[in-house]
């Protein structure tokens, strides 16, 4: 089997699974939309349980920073928005402000977007260091929700 055949098989499987899931959903309750229920079920299927959330998030943020050659011994994480941001059936996203250091010498901080995956891990999709935000605040618009940009700029010390 070639790689191309595997990719096609996976795509077909995902399309069938989405179709079956959508057909099995109950009708919306109390006037809610079917899409809102799909989003909520997608968050529930991917976001870690509250008891594990912080531990898994710190583990994956620390691993990402270390892999990028950035300080990662001490990591502080602030959620910029309470709860997940869910668009359609994509993975639920969380937006963070991260501060990390390797003791007193090296420090880094910045905005981070992460995606929750199968209740077991977070994939870091973007990390924007504070220095890059101060140099070009306009770059935030392509990555972060508009409602979060003022808070991100404030954390970065940008007017």
C-alpha cells in the first residue's frame, strides 16, 4: 500500500465517521442549533478532564519550548479565555500567555495557541514571543481571535 492510498483511506474514513455522527445526534433541545451541539460534543471528546488539564497542558508546553531551544525549566501559564474556542468540527483551541525561564538567566514569554487532542495531549499550533508582538502587533490578527488581541498586547507591553 502506498502513502497516497493510506491518505485517501483516512480521508474517506473521516468523512463517513462525520456523516454517521451527524445522523446520530438528537434534534436540538430548547431551540439550540445542531451545530452548537456538534461543537460541544467535539470539545467534550478532545478536551482533557479538569483534573488532568493543567498537568497535561504544562507538560506539552514545556516539551514544545524545550524542542524549540527555548527556556522551559520553570513554566507559568495563564489562560487568556476561560474554556475552549470551537470552530465547526476542528480541534478545540485554547489561548494562553506563557512565561518560561531556565532560572535567572534566560526568559521567554508570549502568546500561544494550543489544540486539545483526544483528552490526552495538546498540540502547540502557534507561539508568538512578546518581542515579536512588540515589534509587529499586526501579526496577531492572523492567529488569535480579535477579542483576545487587546489582552495579548497588554501582556506583551504594547499599547
